[in-house]
C-alpha cells in the first residue's frame, strides 16, 4: 500500500472533524456522563449527591440488609436478572438465526429484479415505531385477541392460551423486533457467495448438508456473526418487550435500568452502574471475539 502524501493527511483531518464531533457528542459524551453518574451517591429525595463512592456497584453485587448494617452477602436478585436477560437474548438470537438464514438465502437466490421487493417487505415493519409494533403484538396475543379467538374458533383450544405476561411473549416480542437485523447482514453475505462452489461440491458427490457445513457456512460466517451481534446486543438491553409483553417474572436488564432512572425510586447512580456493567460485559464479549478472529487469521 502506498504511503499517504503529507497533503492528503492534512486534507483528511477537516473532512473527519464532523464525524469525530458526532461520535464525541452523541456517543462518547453520553457514555462518559453515565459512567460519571455511576460513581455518585443517591440523594434521599431523588437525584444525585455529588459525592463520589462505589455504593451503586456495592448495591448491585452485595446485599447488606434493609438498613445496610449486616454482613455483605452476594446479591442474587440482580445477578438473576442479568442471567435471565442473557438467556432471553441468546434464545432470541438463535430463533432469529433459524428463521433469518433461510429467509436471507431465499431472497439472495431470487432473480435480481425481484430481490428489491423481498427486501422491501422485510423492512416495511420498521416504518412503524417499535412501541406501536410491540403494543400491536400484545393486542394480537391477549386472551381476547385474534390469535386466541382464531384458535378457539377452529376448535384447537377450549380456553384462551395465557401468552401475555410470559417468557414466550417476551421471546416473540424480541424475535419480531429484531428479525430484520439478522436477515439483512446474512443476505449481504449470501449475495456475494459464489454458487459455483456449491455446484462443484455436488459434482464431487457432496451432500447438501456437507456443502452447507463445509463450504457455505464458512464463507457467509461474517454475515451470520454480524446478524447475531445486531440481534443479541439490543435484545440484551431491551425493555419494551419485557415491559409490555412480560410480567414481574420476565424482568430484564433494560427494565431494571428504566425503573431506576425514571421510576419512583429515582436511583440514578444505581441505574447508571447497571448500564455500565451491561456495557462492560458486551465489550468484553466483543473484544474476546475480535481476538479469536485475529488468532484464526494469523494461524
């Protein structure tokens, strides 16, 4: 690669300034404010006291009793919320992958003139706000909604199925909300795939499953990984689906943060600390994956 000339570098700096400003104002600054608040102290009447402490993190990891004078014990309540959120996000990612990969493959193998129509149908739901779509899904799943009415009219069930306020409803909400995030990256990877490789594998008597496992999946892996990340990360911090479709037993990280920031408790430092912990876990996972990819390429 040819080295940049001095004039090119001086020209790039002013061109990149708007991008750096956008990143700094809308990403770095909010994250910095959130991290700062996580080290402050909660004021008794709400808001924050500008006294730096680790009390918010201590509250997350340890239970010191009602009055804070007992020996510290591990705080399993918040840890279980994190575990439930991770498990729900994993299931949502797997479901989106199982449906999204065949969908992306189908679209990528259509004639070029019709692919735009299929992609249009995939993205149409995103013309409507996520809140409206989630409320509409709750209407469909409720006891007197079209789903239960249709099942009862067909004689498949005798009584309405209790779907709302269950883990199933939350899973359906996450799946419905983030499925296009899985389809589009995989479609972009499959569209670049050389189908002559599959034909060559068939000529060598490889089965379809062998071709899929040994040829197709390794080549479209970047799209699959991108889709999984785009589904897993927002699912992990989602709060609309758990709040509108779930109940107390489906409380997730996003719901916890939302309750602490704008709820009656008004514990901003604790809500910020939970958000920082969540962001740290996601960053650790992304760094670990990036390092594994680097090792694979260097091997």
